[in-house]
C-alpha cells in the first residue's frame, strides 16, 4: 500500500481520536456507535466511531 500525505493525515487523526474518545465517553456517559466505511484515499475499510448523547 502506497501511503500518501492525505492517507497519513487521516491515519494520524484517527489514531489521535481513538486515544481521546474513550476518555470523553467515560466522562459524559454517551453511547458509542461504530460504523465501517470504505475510504477511497486509503483504499480500504476504516472504522468511524460516533458518540450519541
């Protein structure tokens, strides 16, 4: 897989979000919904997590 600048930024943002989201969810008590989507930039599936309060 060839990693482009856009793919790198998306991956870095997802990693940063994955570290912060559980801490926020624990504080607010929201429900987490995990969805798999196809990312054309990465050329593969990725997980998108949403918080519903």
